[in-house]
């Protein structure tokens, strides 16, 4: 993804930090999406939950 954004080279440490950030952010979105589905009295998380959970 970093190379797609234009980086010609990416260090191993940069990849690790980027991965940690993406995983943390995705987990937070997932938690919010689950809460939204539960609030709507659904067990299934759908696309609208994800869209609403993304900051």
C-alpha cells in the first residue's frame, strides 16, 4: 500500500508500524460496527454499520 502511494522503498520498521496502525484502526471500526448492529437489534453486521463506524 505504501508503494502504491508512491514510496519507492519502505523499511521493515515502517511496514510494521503501518500494519499496527491499520490493525488498531480496523479493530476500532469493527467494535463500533458491532455496537451499531446490536443497537439495531441485529446479530449481523452489515455494510451500513461499517460505513457509519468509519470516522
